[in-house]
C-alpha cells in the first residue's frame, strides 16, 4: 500500500506554474493571461524569454527530493502515459442498496470544507483501499461494508501507474499518481455510481511529479513539481523547458505569458498547479510561477504556496481559487522556515505563519507573523523559545497554539485576534512534545506526539496528551498516557489519526515487533482508556499502513491485507475480511 507521509521541511525549491485554462467541447484548451494580477513578479512575453532565463541559471535539478512517495522518476518527456485497466471479478457481488448513511467518518483534514487525499476513503457504504503488489500494478480494493459483514467487490487495476492517494466525492473516485517512466502527474477519474462496475471517466495530466492536492466543492486542485535539466534544454524544442497540461487525448504547453519567474532560484524547476472538474475531468484553469514554491496550504478561498527555506527567507504566493479557477493575487516573503501545512492559516482576510529561524552559529528562534491579503506584514512576535524549534502548530480562530522543544515541551498560546498586535498569553512546559494538535470538543486540545526525559530531552516513546484550553491564558495538561516506544504513522501524518470527540474516539496505527496494529482509545473521567488493540497486516515481517473509520455504530480498522469490524458499544471484534 502506498505510504503517504508529510515531510517536515521539503528541501526542494520548486516554482509554481500558472495557466488559466478553459475547456470546451472535445477538451480543447484555451489559455489566457490574467492581465489584472497585482504581484511583484513579471510574466514572460515569449518562450525565448523563458529559455534565456532558465539557461542563465545553470542550476542542477533535484525535484524528486521531498515529493510524496518520491513519485516522479527521471526527467523523461513521455507526453502520453499509457494505462492498462483490468477488473478482478473473483469477489462475490450483492444487490445491496447504495444509499450512504450520513453517520460516517471522513479523512482527517486541516480546514473544514477542504478535503485531502488519502489511501482509504468511504462514502458511508463502500470502502475504497489503495494497494500495490510492489511490481507495476496499483489496485483499488472496493469493499461493501454490508452492515458489518464486509464483502469485497471488483478491483480497479492500473498497470505501470504508481498511485499515491485518492479522493472520493459524488460517485467519483480520483486516483492520483504518476505513470512508470514518466514525469507526468495524472488524475484518473472513475464513475463509481455502481462500485461493482467502475467506469473510467477521464484522465487529467500535468508535467512533474505529484506533490499535493485538494478537493473543494467538486473541484480538484493538483500541485506537481517539474524539473528542467538545464544541460539538455534546446531553444528550438520547447518541450525541454516548458511544462504541459492536458486532459483526455489533448495536451498543450503552457503559454509563455502565463509563466511568472522569480529572480532568485535555488533549483531549475516548476511547481504546476491546476484546477479540474471531477465530474468530467475537464481542466478549468491553472496559474504558474518559476522559481521557488513547494509546500501548500488551502482554504476554501485561497491556496498559499511557499518555498523551501533558503537565503534565510520563505517565499510566498497567494492564489485565489473559486469553482476550479486559480488566480495569482499576491507574492511576498518572510524570514524563517515552516514546519508543515499547519504552520499556515487564513482567518478573516489575514494569513498567519509560525516559523523557525536559524542563525549563523546554528542557534534557532521562532516567530509568529501575520500578513494581509497582499502578503504585507501587519503584526509579528519574534525571538520565541531561543534554541528550540517548532514541532506542531494549531490555529483555532482568535488563538494560535504551537509547541517548541529542546528538553521540555512549551505549549504556547497566542492571542491573534488583533492582526496588528499578536500577544503570547500562555506557556505550558511539560516533558516531551506534540507532533500534531487536534481540537477535541469544547475547550480541549489533543496532542499526539512523544514523551521525553525531562533532564536530557531524550525521546522515550509515543504519548497522548489532553490539554484544557478553556482558558487559553492558563492551558493545563489534563491527562496523558504512554503508548509505547516504537513507530506510528500518526507521528508523521495527521491523516493517520482519527480524533472524533462526538464519538469519543482517538484511533491510530501502531507498529511493534509483532507487526501493525490499530489502537482505539476513549476519553474517560480518569483519562485515556485503551478500548481495542487490533492486529492488522501479518507477522511483524513488514509494517503496513492502515486507517480507521466508522460507519454508524461500527468501527472498521482497514489495511490492504484485511479489515477488522469492531462494535463500538463494547469494542469487541465482530468479524474480519481478508483482502485479496
């Protein structure tokens, strides 16, 4: 199964490519320039200008470092990816109703209304599981939950296609990945109205290895990183230095006047961002910048793209998004580097960032910066927790919470209600640190992280913490529990944790010498209570990736090897299904 981990700091600098595209009949692509873009970057006028700029850089390309799953391979220019589909009809079928219940869990995301891709998805009736045989095939295993008696249906099988993750929305299944021996990111869209007979709708493609994506109101936004080998570019061969975008059988190069370029570039690479309609797979639009952007944050209205840290600064671009359209609105820069997407937030027209800065002597300090819609600074706090770095961040309306660490864990609370004057209002110091912070009911914050020796700072194991944030100026740790001294994907990927206060569920995968397990906790008056420990995935020879979800009163612990069904009233296993 594909392993989707969030990089803490991506050590690549990529650019963000922008094209406005409209699709007509037969997927004809029309590219137009946004003449009202108010940014401090200049778009190219001709392909000669693009060539001359890239040729002058003479930079070595390393775009693969930091991409999800190291997806792209090499720098080949295979413009037409071939995919071979098949169906596995060995599984029994049934005539059960396809009406989904409303009471089911979804992928853990950062922003409400902004879906993130993952390796397991459900619509409340059917469960879709990404899997791989580690050869040239990717599978989507389709399972009917069947009221707690799961049945495996037909598979989707793709040859020579490495699928990283997927979306499921409105009877559309979107598989995101890259074809073998290709530098193209692709989104293969299926109609799963009848999950026993999935039908391919369309295929969207854009240059570069898959980096990230979001799904908002049925519109898909894909980010890819595309490297240019400056040793091999040819002025009269545009394909050697200009990215392409396409859908169906149609592929078009990006227009020269839609390529924006930074003066300072660490690597000769683009980041390509496109918007698509998942109903038919039509490309709607995209926008571009050459030189410096890789990590993204997305709200329902904006995509914030930021660079990897270099020259003591992080470059930022704000893209306004609406119904699949992408418009570049502002660019700027701030001192320091970002941990991950949770270091960025949008609130009431302002954008908040928590950063770490390094000095020439190797020391560190941290800051919180607030920018307006034009990415101009309105407020800032500097010199926070010297010689420590940020380990986790969570913005919650008027208050920001973030964790730094060296030997103990200061959990800072910051009043950010006034964007011109943010103020630290609290600081809780406890051993260890939280890798992720999750809201968990009114006035509570769940920390998933690691314990540590208070005197030495040495990490001793995995830990859950429950913080009382009813008074942000006086945060306390209500409960904590040690999970064990081993690895969990929940420490590196927020989507691996299911934290649902309404269901009183805290669940995540856990790996030890016996293999992969799935742990389910509840919060009781005395603290965290382990309700179930479910083996998944074998004898310990390999560690698998798994997710947990609930449908109604049943919990499903899901891997690509098996599904275990748990009764949430008593947390006893009802049955299991071996995945073929």
